[in-house]
C-alpha cells in the first residue's frame, strides 16, 4: 500500500529511472556483445520481449519499477545512423546517449 509519506519518494525514484529508459525517439548506443556492438541509432519501437520471464518472481512494486526502467525483459528496434538496416536488440544492452 502506498501511503502519503512514501508517495513523493516513489515519484522521485520513477523520475530518476525514466531518464535511462530507451523510449521511442531516443538516441541509444548498443553496448552488449554481438554484431551490433558500438552502433548508435534512434529507437523506433520499444516493447516487452515475448521470451523474457521477468515477472515470474517479485512484488507488484518491483514489477512496476521494471516497467518504468524498460530494460529487463524489453526489446527495441533501432534505426542506425550509419544508414544500415533496422535491427532488434535487447533493451538491457543499450545506453541512452542523449535526447
């Protein structure tokens, strides 16, 4: 249960977490291993992975924080700046560069 005392603290946490969310339109760099390592591009799609078992364990608050982060159990489609074709990547392997 969210009380009046912890509501501002939770809002502050969500605001901080949202800064690093690889949302649509943001510029990201792929930092994981693989053929797309180091590529920079714009996120065109951001959606839950159908292969992730992220919500198997944990409380409701933990699941909401995972959704706010948009990383663990999420995928993105990236359009690279180098003119190559769009590709899909795990959102955990990205780093938000700037707006």
